[in-house]
C-alpha cells in the first residue's frame, strides 16, 4: 500500500542521516489528507512510503490514516515534485519507496507524476 507521511524539513534531514523513521510511523492513505495535514500543521514535506497492506488504521482521522508500529527503513530518499496547496504554500514531495525498480507506481513517476499531482491539486482547489 502506498501512503503519504507528512513531516518537517528537520525530520526529513534526520531520516536521511539515520536511514529510518522511528515508530510509530503515521501516514495517510491518500494525497488529499496528506495535503490537509500539511496545511494544518505547517509541515511542508510529504514523503511517499510503502506500508504492508495489513497495517493498522488509526482511530478517527476520517478512517484514512495508518500507523506502522516498527521502524521504517527509508534507504534513499528522492525529491519528486513541488505541489501547490490551497493557500498557495509550496509543499515538497519526496519518495522513499525501495527499491525503486520494484515500485508499483514507477511508471507514474517516470511518465508524468508531476502532471497527475498538479491536476489532482487543481481539482481540490476548485472544489
């Protein structure tokens, strides 16, 4: 399952240095909720991760948040896109799916992920 973890630049640097995220690792099932969380907390990084399909759901959170209760190894982290939120703040998108060549959405990354994400955000802005 692909999920979206919202964090600060300081945390992102820590993840890069240590190579992992300490538990509990919380993430959203979809980009819309990750953007909402980013906007409400001021955390400007969204990190795309891969969780097991059977990972626990967090209570509340619109039924769309997941939690991993063990360390998540990030390996390499790649910068992907800049996204525009409703209030025109920029959010940086990073990817930590490993290995990249086995990624289930590799084709989307290679063939227009930026366009897809920008289109999704424009639709959200217009709602």
